[in-house]
C-alpha cells in the first residue's frame, strides 16, 4: 500500500537534497546533467549561453558550436517557436512538464526533442533538459508502414476471396467442399445444391452422409479414403438419397493444418444437359479475363490450352503458337526444378505458391509463383497451372529487405534461385547485420560501446552501419 505522502503524487523527489547533495561541485553537477539527458542548454533571457550534448548523433549536426549566443527560438522550426515561449514562462519552469519541439537538421529532416526547464539558482539562468525522440519517430514510421502492408495484404486476400467465390459459383460442374474431420459440408456451389434439391443455406455444415444412400456408403467411404491417402481418387458411381446415381470424383487438400476434400459430380450425370452449355461460356469468359496466367497440359507437360494472360507473359499473340509445346520451354529455371514441381503434383494432387521463373520468346525472365492441380481426364491425367507474376510485387519488411534476406527462412528460400556462392555471401551479411543490431540494443544505442562489444574500431562500426543502412534508421 502506498504511503500517505505518496498519495496523488506523479513522481518522488529527494526529501533532503540540501543535506545529501549540497557538496556537489559545479563540474560534478554538469556531468550528472549531461549523462542524464541527450542535450542540456543554459538559457538567459531566451539566449543560449552554454550547452552540453551527450548524444553522438546530435553532435553530427554541429549543435556544440552553432547555438551558443543564439536565441533559443531561432534554433527551432517555425511551428515550435510558441512552445519555446511556453517552456520559458514562469508557469512552466520547474513544473516537470515536457514539451516536444523540432529542430531543423542538416539532412532536411526535423529532429524532435522533448524539453523541460528548471531554474539553476539565484542567477536567473534557466536550464533546459532535452531527450532526443528520433527513435520514437522511427518506430512510429515503422508502425505506419506495417499497417499499410497489412492493409495491402488484406486487400489481396479480399480480391482472392472474390475471385474464388466468383469461379466457385460460376463453374458448371456441381462441387462440394468436405471437412475431413467430420465429413461436414463447409461449402457447396449452387449447382450442387440444386442437384441435391436443397437450398444453399440448408447445406452448410450438414454431414455429406445425409445425402448418400445406405447402399452406397461403403463405396463412398472407399472413395474418400483413396482421396486422403493418394491426394485424389478415381471416379465412382454413388447413389444419393433421392435415387439418382451420380459419378463422383474426389481430391484432397490441406488448409490451416486441416484436411479437406473437393467432391466433384460429373456433369454428364446431371439431369439438365443444357446447364453445362449455358454455364461454360460464362466460366470461359472469366478465365479469359483473369490476370494470372493459366495453362493446361497433358501428363507429359505438353500444352493443350492457355489463357490470354499467359500469352502476354511469354509475348505471344495466338494460343496456336503454344499448342503441343513443352511447358519447360517457358517455365522453370531448369528441368530439375520443373520435375520437382511435377513430382509433388503427382504425389499430392496440388501444389501452391511454387517460386520459379517464366521466360518469354525473347528469353527475358520474370519471377513467378505457380499453383497447380492434377485432374483426371478420359484416358490420362491433365495438369492445370496458375502462374502469377511476382517481379513487381511490393517488398515487405524494412527498407534494407530488398538487399538482404531478413531471416534464415528467406536465406533457405534462395536455394534454386541463386548460386551457392551468392547465398553464402548474403547469409554472412545477414549474420553480420543481426550481430550489429544486437550489440546496439545491448549498448542502448551507444555506438562506442557497441563497437567494443563487437571487437571493432568505432570507424569500422560506422562503416558497417552505413553499408547496411542502419545509420539511416537510428
């Protein structure tokens, strides 16, 4: 419990300063003041008579000589001049309140400093004590930048969700998404709801077994087991509760560490044959307008269909120029990389966000991200590839992230994109930067102490700070 003389107090002061501190000489007092703040000014009638600067970064601005003899208000920006008048007012001096003022800098960026003022004694000198706030401003800028990056990411996710919803609802084939944990139906497109003779709002979260006839339960369970164990399952004829016999095929995928199954119903078993002809042009129109490149190939990667976005990526005009081509002519840094993509596709049925490159007909290369799926065809398996250009994607993270990897995961992600020699060099730079940042944090941003911790000369440390751009952040 707080003592009575602490009640309502915002700070604790010395009870007997005249007894314990009376013996301090002016030199010791000056050392104590300069070690406790970044900058201390002695003011007489608004003019700076003397000053002490303990912050090495402020020393670079030339404050140790340029301000002596000048009016304090002349050293700050125009909007901060009224604050100087307030700091020198009788109401403010000795109140313990702080005010932020901005000083112009030699590099064009204002330097924010928090000041409070006290009287030095009977000589009418005012002592202004200041703490530099650039580190706070940098953190605020990083917070704003992070917020903007999150907004961009949310917008990208919303756009992806919109595209998915549009395609899922427009596709002519009845499709259901099943949760493998309990075989409930999280999502079903309108065509599947119509086939099951159920309203969309009545399908969500119901068990798929409610729509399967008892005579087909074992066959249906085998279909699902094959999909989970192999990634995809061959088509099977399943009888549903309304008496119809449908040809179903299933493929599995994972999302958020949970397994799901895509259950597709062969459109040939749908009683309304005209429905596919009505929906197909709509779906094809959407595919034609998608900004991502789409490619369909045979199991040996012979191209059988492409969309205009892919043609634009490889600088071709007519899709007939690609028919029968090997996909490796356009996609992948090497045949080994593409073989790895196809191997994963065959084993798991789906591949997401595979980083590689695409070449156009002039051999110019661009960074891309590939997502792919394997789908059964009449006598073969076909592969579908969605290709997204990432070369113009906004870089996240700090400003130096475009030059160096930010983490071990980013270093390992360079395997296959850069030679080992380059990866080792970038890994060394990453470790060196992380050690410097850790030393600065331990030393409380005191660069002389950080240099001693690292076993470097101060000049050597300054050189590395400039190289990694840390000097610009502090």
